[in-house]
């Protein structure tokens, strides 16, 4: 099955663009529009943050120009400010007179989250931006991921335990926690008992856990949770150590943990019984609002919930989004696999989906019991046909007379030759017959392209069509472009 590119998936939204008319409203999304006023003498960076960035996070810009990470974290001049009306956009004003050691933004910089650490690419690679606006101007910069996004959660099935385990969701309000046991024996020693073995996230819930010891299997015990001998304790909780226990502690006592009791949803939710075998799962939405709840690949799961014995991954759609008509696309977190329009609705009901590697269907949670037996797997893809003719390399020579602080080229047509929006800028120049050109390299074998020139800050225009079969010399003005003889 051929997986469609996200650009093609948004075909209904971008149809006017594909038909040859490209306007600011059609290509610039809300989170890309200016949110801060420029200031004379200052460089303004407006930064689009990834899904999951908290509005209360402390975000910083870091580079040689401000002395590095430790210096930046200690100086409020390098902390970003969140836009008042846009949760995805943050901004910072930079005064070049504050830069140190003769360095500038062109020497490289990145962004840092106090909660989620340094900026990373979609491939978990380090990031170093070099683009910079002129003083008195703004520049949009995008952060793809934070380092914490790639932290591999501890898999409960891979943890080696000593005997059975007492998992505790600790809402006791104690400053410290210990577990004492009496009955067949003081199994964990004298008062106040043992300290927690560690913490572990199981089905999206973070538990404190106690290993009870292989030698204590089968014992009948009364557990007393206490504030590590500080004078407070909960009533006894009897157990037989012939299984693991999941408990919730409150100031009033210990009870068996109900995985659904503490789940509250923000608006309606999409519940996915996931048998796809994919490495990740994300939900993208477009329609009345494009990029609702996150740019491609969309929002990450909100959590897990077990209903009638079936464990679902769920995505809360948001109370404020009820009534918004949206197309929902499930994908493997941008890894190239997806199913389009698993639901098209007004975000006005809960939806339950069975997802496999070969397809999806809506199910009734009251009667659905999951998949038993062999799970459908995705068939091996057919090999891509060999390209016809050789792949050649050609160049765009751009005489840039726009006066813009930044110059980008985006190309669409037979392919997105310079990647997705916003395309690329170039630091490569070449002087020919006294004219200095900015040089962009194209690879292909006869593909047709439509060029869009823009400054990555809201100013853009359709340039001209080209075919990847020769070099082009183009003069780019502030509002139009033409090929040079």
C-alpha cells in the first residue's frame, strides 16, 4: 500500500495552492503569524514550540553569543516569553550589544526547556540554528522536539523484581513513605518497615513500588503504610503474597486501585484498541481548524484506559473543540504509516477504534472484547520501480534583490524538491560576470516544480515554474521573479 505524503493528505485544504494561486492565508497557519511587535534596535525571534510544551515551562535561548547553557539559565535576558493568545508561540527580544566574545546568532544557537531539556530534531539529533533577523525585524524559528520526547520509558515487563510487588499510587500526602508488615512474620523488618524499591510507570500511571522478597511468597500479612516512622500511619491492609497488588493511598487509608476511577477527560475522546504493531501512535486533525491539537504528526496519546477488559490508548480532543468538524488521521508518529479519515465528525462524541496494521474500524465498547488469535499484519510493500533515466543535479542561481532579511525557496509539483514548508535557505553564493548569486541545488530527472519565494516571516509570492533538466538564472525582486537571459 502506498503511503501518502502529508502534503497530499491536506489536498482538500491546499487545493487553491495546487491550482496555482498561493496567498498568505492559504499557506501560513495561525501559529506562524506574528504574535509580538518588533522593536527598533532589537532582534525578535518568534519560536513555534512542539506539542506538549507546558505554558508554565521556562524556555531559554542558548549559544556562544550568550556564554552557553549555565550562563543562559542564570540570566532572565535569555528567557522566552509565551505569546498571550497562542499556546504554540513564544518570543524573545535580543539586543546585540549584550552578545559576548564577538559572537552573533550566526555562530549557532538552540533552545532549552527547563522541564524537557535541550532541543532536538525529529530524528533525535542535536540542533544548531544559525538564521538571524536584522535588528528591528522578526524571524520565525521552529522547535521540532525536546530531548525528553525521546526518553525511553521503563518497560514494566523488563524490570526484574524480588518476589511479588506492591504498587502504590501515593496520594497519602506524606513527606516520606515506608511499608511495615506483620502477620506470619515481620516480613520487612522492624518498624517503620522498608523504603520504596523505586518508581515505575504502568499503563501511563506512575506508581511507587515495593518488592516484597522471594522468601516471603505465600505469607499472610497486614501492611501498614506510614510516613517513615514520623508518627503518621494508615489503617492495616491485609494481603496474601501470592500475586502483585495495585493500591491507592489517601490520607484515610489504602484501597485497591481502580485504573479508571481517577480518569477525567477533557471533552470527548478517541479510544484506540491498538493492534497495529507500530512503534508509536499519534492523532492528526484537519478541517475547520488545521493542525487542531498539534502540527503533523499531531497530538500524542493522553493516556490509557481499560474498558470491559480491553485496554485503549485514548486522545482527549478538548472541551473547547466540541462542534469543530475535523478529519482524523491515525499515524505511527510521523514514521510513514497512516490511515486517513478514521473518523470525520464534529468532536461531539466518544469514538472507539480497532486499529491493525492493515486497517481500522469503529467498535462498540459495550460488546467489543478485542482481537483474539492471529492479528492482521501489513503486507510487504511492493518494490519501488527503478527510476527512468539518470538522476541529475542542477542549480538555481538567484540574484536576490528583495531586500528581505531572509530568503527561502519552497518547491511543489512533481515533488517537494526542498522538503516541506518552509523549504530551504542557502549560504552558498557564486559570483558570475560581476553578479553575486545565491545558489540552490536541485536533484531529479525532468520533474516539474513550482517555486515560491518567501522570507519565512509572512511575505511570499509564486515565483515561476521550472523543470529539473537544466540550470536556471533568476532575478528575485520583492514581489515577483523572472528568468534571466
